[in-house]
């Protein structure tokens, strides 16, 4: 077993300290089928990527598009400034494509 630990560097993994919530999440994850694991992996990747950009400059924008009958309130959200720059350079209509 010590040879396997050395070869796979498992000794580094053993030293990881997990909270109770993390341990519960690992147990839940291990009980999922392959589809469930793929879903959790994808969500984790998306959230990880989003959090990597929290240091980026953001801007506050108002979302003008709403439901068909306009019964939803107007939303104000923060988006990365680079995304706004992309939107600013987009054509204003299909005719200008």
C-alpha cells in the first residue's frame, strides 16, 4: 500500500481537511449515477469559471426584455465589462449582419 501511495501521491490527498458539509456532499456525489455525476460536474465547472472572473471589472445593466405580458419586474444585474463591450459592437438589427 505504501508503494501505491507513493506512486499515486495519495499521501497528499490524505492530508486534506474536509468540513462536515463537504463530506456529506462527497457521499451524495458518490451515490449518483453517471448522468447525475455529469450534471454535477458541469454545474461545478460553470460556477468555478464564473468565480474565476469575480476580479474583473463589472458594470450594472438593466435587462429590458421581459415576459410577453410585461408582468415581471425589470431586472438590474452585474455583468463583466468585456461582455458589455461585445454587446456594444454587435449589429443593431438583422439587416446589418
